[in-house]
């Protein structure tokens, strides 16, 4: 099978490229930035530079269609936030390139789930346990919320955001709760969410027509609150698995879907949904992802779609966070038989640092600047 993997900047794309190559698929990688690390893998057949999904949406779709036709692509696998743009143009792509399959949820579903306020509404209606969540437009909304009988802590986060950026924990104080958020500097709204005490569990799943084909749960007890995970250690809670399957069935969902949940002895609460590939794919290292994403030959299992998972880590980041290294856990960046992507990532970080300086944004924001979807309209041809 010929597969086009998008978002070659991401570690999950590199994981998928290596997996597809090991299972005998022909892999091509498309990226809109000048350095495409996943394409530096020995498992990648070719690399294509495409236009920015955010700033040149129609050109992005046209570039995808040309690439699909040129290489005879059977399956398109978006990995990062370009997923939302691909889903929006999926019907157009299928008309332009008959027979191509796209491993992504419907735009209607994923646009709702990417919105941190709407996601809680949708999941709550389906019977998934979620924390109380309110939409915050400005400082007056926040003040009104804090003036009500709200004694517990609140988590404040951007309505459209990623990587745990700009998450605030608001703790009760005498009389008022102070916050340093400047609402007038933000282009979109925020959500205020009930703080739930417990352990963070994450999950990644792939679904087809309302059925979870495969899923994996993972956690990292060493991570600080609201910190992006850099170690992905298998974990499992049957209540979380039930919530995942309930959401997928209720939406009749197809494609990638990921969840974050707080797990405690007496409660579980799904606090966020990312309807795209996330780091959990690193824990599904041995399965044939090509067969999984095409939904033709689901992973063989006995009764449950939950996979045991395999531990993985981003070792270079863990060296700073943990001040040590655990060589027993697989590194998702460097592989002895596939070393070149490590070189590419050094170049990519330098490239994003220049972007951050040029646009006066953080390095993290620079990594997704050209592929972010923050609820804006996406008119089709």
C-alpha cells in the first residue's frame, strides 16, 4: 500500500513512517516547513513540500491532490493539526482523487471535539463523565463566575489550544481569585473547568464506524500538573476504556481520537479530547498501523480493543526533566538503525527558533503556527 503521511515535523509522524516501512508499505511524507524529519527516515520513499494549511488552505488541498496523483497514494494519514484542514477538504479530495482513503474523522465531529467547550457538551450528552465547564469570553465573565458559590479550584484554558499551553490553575483566596490573564490579548475565548483531583491518564484510539478498533492508555507519574508528557508508560483503567468506547459509539466515529482523563479511586473525569494522532501511537509500536488506519484488517484481539501498550519516551527531554536517563525505555527520536531524523530535528528546532523570534511568539507556538486551526471558516473551492 502507498501511504502519504502528513506533518513530518512531528514525532508521531516519524513513529508512523517507521512502522509503515517496517510492515512493507511504501511511505511518502509531506510537510509545509523546510525541514521534514520524518522524511529523513530510511523508511520514507519520498518527501514533498506543500503549502501551509492555515495560510493557504486551497493551495494546501491542491498540493495534496497533486501529490496523491503523482505517487498513486492509497491512504492519507494526517498526524498534526493539519488533520482539521484535511477533514474539511476530504470530500473534495475524494472527488479529485477517486479511491483515496483518508484516516481522519469527519470535520463535523472533529471540529466540535477540538473546541474545548463544545467537546465537554458533546461528551456529556453521550454519558461520558466530564467536569463542569463554562465558556469565558472576557474578564467580566470570569469575575461573575468567581463571584458565584464556587469554592473549589478552577482550571482555565484557551478554547482552542494545544500542548497544555496557557493553562492556569486558579486557587481560591480570601474575597477574590487573582489571575494574570490578559483577555484582550487573546483572539479566542477561554473555558473554565472544575478542577478534579487525581492522576492524569491519556488514551489514543483508532475507530471505524463507531467501533474502537484499537486503543491504548498511558501515563507518567513523574510529570508535573499540566505538563506535556515526555514519557509514555502503559496504564489502564476500565472506566476510562468504557468512556472511550461510549464516545466513539455515540458519535459513530471513524478515525483517530485521543482523550485526557483524571482518574481517582472514586471518580473518573474526561477533561479533554484531541481528535487526531497523539503520543499514544508510540505505545502501539508493533501493530501494523497501515492495516489499522485503512480499517481493512483490524488488529487481532480476543475481546477488548485495549492494547497492553509498550513504554516509550522522548529521551532528550527527559534528560532535562528527570536529570537522568532510562535506557530500558525506547527513545522515539533516535534509533540506531535510523539515525538521520535525529539530525533533522536539530535543524528543525533552529528553524522554529528563528520563526519564534521573527513573529515574537514562543518556541512552542512556532511549531504549529502554519497548521493551527482555531475555529476559523474554511471555504472550499
